[in-house]
């Protein structure tokens, strides 16, 4: 029922799990480390501003051009990670600049969760489009 991705290290040890939460009205993902939920990520759509993503747990927000993979992760409005696609790189290749003292595993897990949310939103849009015909 729920999509689950696992992040491994070079020695094939499990570092984190990114898993879709069941029974959520909109795509919502949990980040688990050692079987403990450390964060939850979901899309916020305020009425008068651009949508952004909220990362509960570390209290981060994600904003920018999410679909084109040009976005920033912020804590208290300060940029803690800058995500982009390098020139001449493939669609699933990222450049991630992380501020010192920020857990890189958490940043990679958040980026992975955002990809999952985008995939889920794309699937829902396709389903909605197919039912309208």
C-alpha cells in the first residue's frame, strides 16, 4: 500500500527509509532512521503564496522550482542546502550543497522524499486526466 525507498551506505548498510504514509489525503512521507520516524514531509499550499514543502521534525521548509530540481532547504529562513541539477547531467543527478553541521543523510532523505511526492502528484494527475475522458 505504501511506497518505500531505502537509503544504503557503500557497505550496503541501511541508513534511512523514506516511506509514504498510508491514509493521507495528499502525498505525505515519513523519514525513518533505525526504525524511528525522525521527519515527515508534505506539501503546503497557502492561499496567497507559492506552494512549498514542510519538513516536520527538523522544522525545515523547502522552496524554489521543485519540478525543475532547483530549490533550497531552509531552517528559520536560512539556506542549509541548495539542490540543483548540474549542467549536462541526467534528470536524476543532483548537486547538493550542504551547510556545515547539517546532517547530510537527512538532506538526501528529504530530496528523495520530494522526488516521491512529485512522482505521486504526477501519478494522481494522470489518473485524474484519464477519468475526465
